[in-house]
C-alpha cells in the first residue's frame, strides 16, 4: 500500500486529500479515490495533472508519498498576455523603450 496526497487550490482555498492506494495505482486511481471523498469541492477533475509540479499522464504509476496536483486551466496564453502588455506600453505617453537606442559610432 502507498500513501499519496491529491491537491487542488484556487486563490481563495486549498484542498488536500490523503489517499491510500494499491502498489500499482496510477494518477487516475488517486483522483478517483479523492473524488469519492470530495462532495463539496468545486474541482475540475478533468484538468491537467502533475506530480510535484511536473505534468504527467493519468496512467503514470505513483510512488509512495507522491503529491498529485490538479491544475486550473490558464485564462490567457502567457505569450499572448505578454504581447498585449507590450502593445499597451507602446500606447502610453511617456513610456519609452526600456533601453535607449544606440547612437551611431563616429569616426
């Protein structure tokens, strides 16, 4: 038997479920065990999951002491978010580039 933790968090709250599983248990088994005890939790059970911060497949076999984490889907693509911030900075008066332009070398 192995003991694992299933974790999910929102900005407002965190849930942790301690589960006891068979030696050949997978991430999917841990999620199923946690879900059976999480009646009031608003958890996106079908979201991406990971073990200690590393994305993994639901068929991954767990080791004793692993923490399975359920991730919230991203609201924005990080690259697109950065592009939007850059476009917004260009439109703000007095907000110049982060570095001054290079001056041509004189001879």
